């Protein structure tokens, strides 16, 4: 007969064998299915995120067109770009403000803006111009007048001040583009 010690070893061996069999069964049968499900889940999440990003990009890349007559909107935008870029300058930027507006103006206006170059200096003096209001005063197929209101922050080495100005920008149609033909500030 088998003594108690041998019985314990046999029972323990069978138990360990059954446990190892279950572990191997799990690793080779169930784990791949679980991994496959997890991989599929991750792939689905990635595809959903890609679709969301694509939808968001479509939303972002769709231009936002303000309401109103397209010619009026375009004229106001050209006036805004001109006033802000031309009015933002310093005596240390090599007159970049002139370069930045040269494509927005007529040839006559181009000659005038070149007379507005800043003398370059090591002692800083500059201004930052922001458009705060604009409205169409008059528009037809060939010309437009845009009334503008701006906030100008002037700075130099020791001081800083903010002033507000109003004026008008006249534009003419050159081909299908609006070009700035004049800038007239109201008296301060």
C-alpha cells in the first residue's frame, strides 16, 4: 500500500499539473482572444479619434464668412489690414510696415506710403494700432469708403500713451481686388 507521504506527493503533483494545465490553456487559448479583443478595441478607438479629428478639421478649415454683402466685407477687411499694419511701426524694424501694406495699395498710394518711412534709431519709439470699429460709408462697383476707429498705443524709452483716432480709408477696385487709395485721419 501507498504510505501517506506518497499520497500527498501524488495529490500535490496532480494538483500542480492541473493548475499548470489551466495556466497553459489560458495562455494559449483564452489570452490570444482577450489580446485580440483588446487590440480590436484600441483600433476602433483610434479610428473613432481619427474620424473626430477629420470632422474637426473640416469644421476648422471651413471659412467663416461674416454676414453681409461680400464686397462690403472684403472692403472692410482690406481697410482693417491696411490700417493695423501701416499704423503699427517702430524706428527699429527697418520700415517693415511699408513692405507689409505694399500689396494692399494702389500705385499712387504706394508712392505716398514710401514718404512715411521712419528714421531708424537705437532709442526705441514705436506704436501699435488696433482697429476697434469699421463701417461702410459708401460703396459702388468701383470705389468704397470705410470709416475706421483705432486705438493707438505709442511707446518710447520713457513713456507710453494710448490715443483714439477716427478717419476714413478710400478704396478702389483693381480687377477683382480692393486696393487702398487713401487714408484720411479726422482732426484730433
